[in-house]
C-alpha cells in the first residue's frame, strides 16, 4: 500500500507545492511510483508547477461525480514516467468536495503507487482538514520567517489531533549566509522549536523562489532519499558561504 503524505504548513507562500512536486519528481527518478493529488481546490496549481496543465482532461470532481474513472483523471508526467498528477476541481472551482469523497478516490488509487502526496491548501480551515483526513503522514513545510513559524506551530498542533503515523519538518528558503551570520534560526533550531524531526532543508535560490519545477535537484533528492530509504542526510545551505570565497559570496549577496 502507498504511503499517503500530506504537505502542509498553514501559511501561504512557504513553497508547499514546489517542495511537494520536486520531492515527487526526485522519488520518481529513483523508480518509485508517485501520485501527487492537488487538494487545493481554490488555487489548484500542482499541474501548473509540474508543467502538465494542458494535458489534464479531467479532474477529481469528474471522478467523484462519475464522469470518468479515477485512472482517467491522472496525468502522467512526460519526463518522469512513474509520476502522476491528479488535478483538483479546476473546471468547477465553486463545487464542494467533501473530505470523505476525496479519501475514497485516493484509497481506490493507492494500490498502484508507492507514494501518494497530498498538496494541502493554505490556511488551517476546511481545506486543511480535507487534505489531512486522506493522509497517514505529514510533512510540515515552513520558512525561517517568524510568521511562517507561528503558522507552522498552529498546524502542528492541529496535525497532532489526527491519527498520523509521523509528522516531520522541511525548512524551505534557507539563506546560508544569514544562518552563518546569525541573522536567522538554523533549520535544526526550527526543528527543536516546533518539536519535529527535520527531514529536509531547501536553500533560498532564485529558481526556487519562482516555484520552478526542475525535476528535483540535490536538496530535494536528499529529502526524497530520507523518505525512500529512511536516511537522515540534510542539505547544508551554508557550505558555499564558508571559507574565503564563501565570505566574498556573503558580501556580494548582502550588497544586492
């Protein structure tokens, strides 16, 4: 049976969808069968981030209302043959989808996959509940910013009310130069603050800031390996800012 993992965090703009999509691609590159379900029924951007929006003929509402079978709604990624996307209700954004209805769809699909990722919407209201009900595990995505950490803390408190097997942490958009200068908390400090095991660290880079999907990359690959093989290797965002040339990079970045 598939491991069903919800990517959440509460605050908008922390990069949940980007992290979810790129970790899924990294797992697919390892040969894992991965389904990414877009549970954000307001913005529904997973297909856009993955670059398959033009290939989606059906969505989850079509499945629930009987216009197609669940497998017909899946979009196979052209570059990663074992990665599939289940779009949310892009054609009927006003249509209500119950948590139970989405869970039935995903439970019916999970036997064909190793991982089912559920991209949760922003906020901690009904959409959050709908996504969490379908999951067995959770990855909380946050950034080092105080507002994101506050919302992540609220999300963790709510996640603990669900019967989840595990809740782990991925810290996104970490500036290695700021970590070295003490201008922000380290990912390890954030993990202690939220009382969560740290499973991934993603640096603050321009291509990630615009939500680019580029099939993984080392930070996402390490996170995927931690999920896939139960490893505990973390990307070091401070490495390129260490030593003489690292100090030069810090000065240049600080001046921009």
